[in-house]
């Protein structure tokens, strides 16, 4: 079994930043990229709020630069997904792709989070046939068509804006009577001529012969329900994310939503030498720059732990 001093799991801003710091500290880190190399930023559009990019940068380009920066200092970056782990004693053991076992003195978990779905059977039925959780991946297929985006946060507004540049019309389906997105995103969405916001509205189901052709909706105002249908070609989910922490659940303390618990102000988990950084451990901020900061903190903690 291969033995390493520092294993980093995940390749978003947290994982790569941890790799930059630990490789510069001569810890010869091994990083496994996970299901989505580059993480969630590779399926976003422009990143406008990461310090140092006054003109914005595409999420994919930013992650390629972080990858290159980590590789430059010698981080061993590999394809693979963690499928099992044994954190009962040091060195901790992690299984990659159900076959390769690695023993590591320390682990930095930076596995991020994945998109949530509403849980309607129709989401499964029309998966890849009009249902998507990634506007930047699939928006291209909806040029000059009509689409709906579900959610009222920054992600939903960003996806609606992106799709509004391609589609002829975008419905934004919001369950409350307000958007929770930042003011700048609310203003952009509400002033866009191609976007119609449907407040107080929930989705009951989808319909269509083979592909999505429409959605059954219900609007509730003052306890009164009004059911109606809209004709759409695409249905996009942007209702938040679930932390990718299930594989560690037998060992690590998590909150009720699955976020790995860390000691306040640190990235320490309940197991010495195991750290959690980025969205997998951050129910509050979930920002690329915060994830990068947490990756740095975790790397410094690893260095101190090992010495
Ligand atoms: P949020 O948790 O902020 O928003 C989720 C949205 O989905 C809310 O409007 C919520 O409604 C709605 N929702 C959740 N579950 C359901 C459901 N079952 N049915 C209908 N609607 C539902 O998630 P985001 O992904 O938008 O954002 C996460 C974090 O990332 C935030 O901190 C955000 O600011 C940040 N972010 C920042 C960006 C930027 O700065 N450029 C871009 C994207 C995200 P309700 O309000 O009723 O709970």
C-alpha cells in the first residue's frame, strides 16, 4: 500500500490551495481530483468576485490556473474518487475507485458540494431530456427556446441571467415572495426583459411526450392555491447544494445537513490530523475565496500537526 504524509481529496479552490501550500512546505501531497475535476467553478460562468481578477475570469480558466500552480510546486495530482475510508487509526486509509488503497498521516477533505434536486419523480424521468442542474453545461441546447429556473438565490439568478442570453424566455420559479439573492443579482434579473419571475410558486410536476414540454405549477397567495401550467423546453434546478461528505459519515461529525463539523476558526474535524476545507465544511459562506482560505488554513494545520 502506498504511504503518503498528506492526502488531499477534491480539486476545487480549497483542494488546490491546500496542494499549493503543502507542496511548498515539502510535504509531497497527493491530490485526488474527484468526480468533477476543478469542482463547481468549472460549471459556472464568469467569476467576478475573486480578488485579483478586475475584469472577471471564467471559472474553468481559474481552475486550470490553480491546477497549474499546484503542479508547479510538485503536488501529485491524480484522477480518482474516494469510495471508502478507515479513519479509526493513523495512518488513515482511503480507497480510491474501489481498488487502490492509500495510507496517509493526514487528510484534507475538500470534496465540495453537489446540486440538489426537488425530489420529483419527473426529474428522474426527464433527466437529460430537458432537466438539468447546470445552465452553463446545458444552456447551449436551449437557444431561442423557453426555459424555467427554480430557486431564488444567487445561483438561480446567475443561471437565469446566463440562460436569458440564449433562450427566448426564462421563467424564474421562486417559492417565497422574495429573492434571497444579492441585491445586484436581484436587480439584474428583475430588469431583464427576457426573465419573468414567478413568486410564491412551486413545481408539482413536468410533462411532455419524450422531452420536457411544460411544467405543472402551483401559486399560493394568502392560503389560496392556483394551479397552472407553463410551456417550457428546459427545466433547470438551482436550489442549493448538498455537501459531499457521505463517504466519511462513520467517522466524522457532521451537522444535520451533512456539512462536516470543524472547530470554530480552524479546519480541524473530530479526528486529529483530518481537516475539512471549502464547501463540504462551510454552510455559511460557500464562496471560492473562502474555500481557498480554508484550504490554506488546512495546509498550515497539516504542517504543524506533522512537525
Ligand atoms: P441558496 O441556498 O442561497 O439559495 C437556494 C434557493 O433555492 C433559495 O431561494 C431557496 O428558497 C430555494 N430552494 C431551496 N429548496 C427549494 C425547494 N425544495 N423548492 C423550491 N425552492 C427551493 O443557494 P445558492 O446555490 O443560490 O447559493 C449558495 C451560496 O453561494 C450563497 O451564499 C450565495 O450567495 C453564493 N453564491 C454566490 C455567487 C456569487 O457571488 N457570484 C454565485 C452563486 C452562489 P428559500 O429562499 O425559500 O429558502
